[in-house]
C-alpha cells in the first residue's frame, strides 16, 4: 500500500482475545463487510439501542434478507456488527464484521499481503453510504481510552464549575416511581428528586474523577429502604463539544454524534407543536397527586386515567394519564433524565398503536367517564386524535418548550414520526414544576 503503513493481525480461533482492545481499528470489519455484501443478502446483525437504558440485540434471519427486514430504527439503533454473503470477487461466502473482520479464504501465505490490501481498501471505501447504510455514522460509541480520558476531564471541569449548563442528572435505569420514592446520598437527608446542586451539597464542589465514579446515589422505596444504587458518574448526562466534535455521556458511556444528525434531531424537536391545553403548575410531590388535582380543576374537560390499566394480552397498558373531551391522550412525566422521558414517549406510542384495536377501546370505555367514551366501531380515524407529552420541569414559563437531553430528543423524534405516520397529531406541553423538597435544606460535604 503506497504511502500507507498498516499492521494486520491475522488470528485463528480465539487468538484475537490476546490483542489489546485499544490497538484494533474501530469498525474495520464492519465497514469492510458493508462494502462487500449485497444489501439484500444479510444473515444477522447486532445492534445497540441508543436509549438511556441501552438494549443489545442480535437479530438473525432464516434466509438471506434485506436490511429493512431486520426492523432497525435508524434514529436509535447503533449497528455493532453484521454478517452476510459477500458479493465481490476477492471475498466469498459468508463474512462477518465488527471491529475485526471474519472471513474464510483459500489464499496462500504468499498471497496474504495482496488479500489484506484489498480488505483495507474495502474498509476505506464509501460504497456503504450509497446502498442504504449511511445512517451508521450518526452515533458511535467511543472506545479510545485517551479520548475518554480527555472527555472525562472536560466533564469534571464542567461539573466543578459554578454554572453547570451542559450536564444534568439522569437516572440510568427505568425505575418504577410508584414504588421507589426518594434518593439518598452521603447524609441522612432524603430527596424526592436528584440534581447537580444536591450532589454538590452532599459531596462538595471540588470532586475528582475518582470521587464521582465511586460515590453513590441510592434509591429508596416508600419505607425508605435502599433498593438500588449507582455511581454519581452513571447518573450524569453530558452534552459537550471537544475539538469541534459533539460528544454525549449517557449511563457511563461516551458517544460521538455526527453534526448533521445533531442539527436534524434538534430542529425536529424545535419544530414540534407546543400544546396550549390548560394545566396546573406541578406543585405536588408525585404524578398521581398532580394528575388528580388537574382533573379536579377541570372536571368537564379531563378524565383521570392514571394507573387505570387496560389489559391487552395479559399485559397492563396505560391508556394515558389524562384523557380530554377533545380526543387528546395526555401523558404526564416529571423530568428526571433520559430514561424517564424515553419511557414516557414509548408509553404514548404503545397506547396509540393499541387504540386501533376495537377490544382495547371497549375495555378502555369501562374505565372512562360517561362523557369521555371512545368509538366502538371497527375502524377509527387517527387524525381526529392528538398525543400530548406533558413534561414537568423547574422554572418553565407558560408556553415555554422544555429543554431535554439529546437522547430524549432522539426518542421523541422516533416516536413522533411513527405516530404521525399513523395519522395522530403530536405535541409537547411544558409544565412549570414548583414543588420543592423540604429535606434538601442542608447538605454535608465529605472530608
């Protein structure tokens, strides 16, 4: 390879496990494979869903198939590896690629250099962009240790600064707020919510990276018994710019996001319709109390459906938190990180999708008030209905769009697009949260 110096490790069996992970070219095998297989001759794929709670999936096809048959959500799925039938001369049969490239070949030792040169040119090719795989560059997990160290240092500087505008707290798992009531850190103080300010009050304003990776956030149930804990590091969400690139920290992992993709996601959220439905300020501790209060304030307009599940196939589904006489499904959530909002958006999607089912609507009518019944016809017109995602957040003005983490915007874009495809109207409602925890008046700094 003229003017190019590359070292290839040709491994057999488990020999690759002896290599240091940070010396391997990231996505070498993935790109080489995508540039050499037919888009309609794929055998299996491994994906990681870019949610606040990532899910790893391997999807296999019983026969060679197109990429669309694997039901990938290009907005949220990170392609980790792919297997398929090679379509070009030097490679044949089934090949697989992630960071490493897995192939079978009859080349002799003397022919290996030419063969590896060809594999390198496949890796450098942009052919994959032209056959429908251009989306794989939208979000990439960072594995470079030196880059992670630089980003962690930038995170630490932002965390210890007086104005932390680019980092938030984000509970790293979807938790049941019906049974999990509060949080505890170092002192005996109990908090109904978590924030950067609370962490600093408890642990101090000058933490080291080791501190935020070792110090814990504990989740308590209604009896104030600890049921789960995470490191402070895992509870931080960051959206940082470093050397002209956009990086996100989510659940303890760093990701690089393509700038054009960032702009598209941000613009989609900024263009989302803002609902003007009347709601109260969020002056209650939990969503149950808030939803009850709203429906009492507007009894002719709203019907309370919070925790009144419709059972479908044995599974409890929440119709919505509040249903309006104007055919609006209102889903309410107190902001507490990406996992909570992703769950909110998915809940709205599942409810709307099941609304087409007559039996589901009949069951819902048993729970709805007399003036709020939905049609029990075989078909319904989705365009007559609206799905409203109401997000409660501190210091929101009336009519203000709530600012949410990037991954939450990704989830909203994906769910909103699907709902609109069905015909539903979709909007966002910001709610000013005025409730304050009386227990967080004193925090202790660790010595």
